[in-house]
């Protein structure tokens, strides 16, 4: 269920964090993100993003990973 506090990861500002609540994609994308440690229930922090739809760098646990902007748009996080 989508509400005001659930926003795409791509919309976060650098330094903002939230808990992954949903991944809107196929099984292949879900498996790929899971291999990177990005799955529902995990806390992620946006580190940076490039101007004009470039890669988005996020902190997951002790690792930093870069994902595409399109992928980041499909990851819903709950702020707070």
C-alpha cells in the first residue's frame, strides 16, 4: 500500500535514509537487488546521485553500491 511516506529511492536527497518497503519489478530485478543486499526491510541511505538520471549510490549495511536511475525509481522506501 502506497502512502505519503513511501517514496522512490531516486527522490531521496543525499544523506537521507529509509527502510525498503517494496521493489516494483520482475523476479530478475528482485534477485539482482537482493544479491546487492537491497531487499524489503533493509535500511538504505542515499549517498549521491549524478545529475540528469545518472547512477544512484547508496549505502546498504557496510557496503556502498551504485544502481541505475531506472532501478532506483522502482525501489520504494519508507522515510524515517
